[in-house]
């Protein structure tokens, strides 16, 4: 048997939905219409479209690669010679400061307040080092944070669906229906991130506007109800998700330090 050609290999690797007449293109076209793809899926018309999880993973990977290519996620590493190494006992910085949670180094040594004792001990082991080791840790933090954030975003999706469930308790929808909507909505948002990363200012502006407008129209189309109620629920969803993202940033930051 002859080995596959490069074209055949690419089609096999990407799956049939990556072909010119595949399901991905039909799915993307419908995704651009707020809520329509979710309506099709919930109505049982799923055969000709990419499944929500697969769609989200495909677009999120493409988005992250695109952000790298456009330089949005490019990190300029700190040069050791640009960092003034303090004398012993003079190392001072704050690693974590969120509300009453604080950890870092000061002139007298390591400090940690508001965090569990075990976590404080782990942080101390990581940062109570000689100055050169601390500089190396600081240099690696941004790259580690970005590498962990992709995983965190995937884990945030089920939480977003929980907030939807709470916002629409009276609709008696199953949790999986909210999860499908969350996957489609985040897939669209990732597409807009690609647009925001491009060098064209007009496209950046359209993408920024499309992110909230699309979400409002999609919520109205899927869940119905008075428009003022949709606005209130969208505001509640925004508040809950913003708080969730803030906690996620803190946890990913800790993960980057402790990993």
C-alpha cells in the first residue's frame, strides 16, 4: 500500500469536517448568527454540524496559535542584567495581593497572610531563595501563566454554565443545554479574539462591539422572555463570571508559581 500524500494525511488528521465541504464550514456560518447554532443542536439537528465541545476546542486552539503569531501573547523575557539583584536581606516584593490575601518578601523575610498554612509553606519554599534563583523564577512566570491559562479557560466553561443555570432557574432547562450554549458562545468569543489580534483597527472595533451584542441577542433567542429581563440576567451573568475570572487569575498565578 502506498503511503498517504500530504493532502490525504492532512484530511485524515483534521477529520472530515476540515474538508472544503465539511461540517466545520457550515457550523462556522451558523455560529455567526447569534443563538442559531445552539437552536439547531437543541432541536436535534446535529448531524451536519460539528459537536459543541469539538468546535470549541478547534477554535480555541486556532485562536491561541493566532494570538501567538500576531504577537499578542509574545513575551519579552527579562534579561538578568536588567534586574538589580538586592543584597541579602533586602529582597522585597509582593507576590499575591488580593483583598486580605498577601504573600511575598520584605526586608525581614517571607510574609504570608490570609492563606492556608500549607499553601504559605509551599510558597515560602518556592520564593525564599537566593536572589539569582528568584530572578529566574520571575523570568519564567509569564510564560508559565499563559501556558496554564488555556487549561483554566476550559475548566471555566462548566462554571459559566452553572451561572446560566442559576440565572434561568425558572426555565427548567437541563444543565447540558446551558453547557452547549456556553460552548457555542465561547467559541464565538475566541473568533472575536482572533479579529482583535489583527492589525486592522476597524476589525478590532467591530469585534469589541460584537462580543457583548452577540451575547445579548443569543441569550434572548435561546432563553426568551422580556428584553429588560435579558439585560438584567446578562448583567448578573457578567458580574458572576467576572468574579470567577478574578479567582481564576489568582489560582492560575499560584499554579504558575508552585508548578
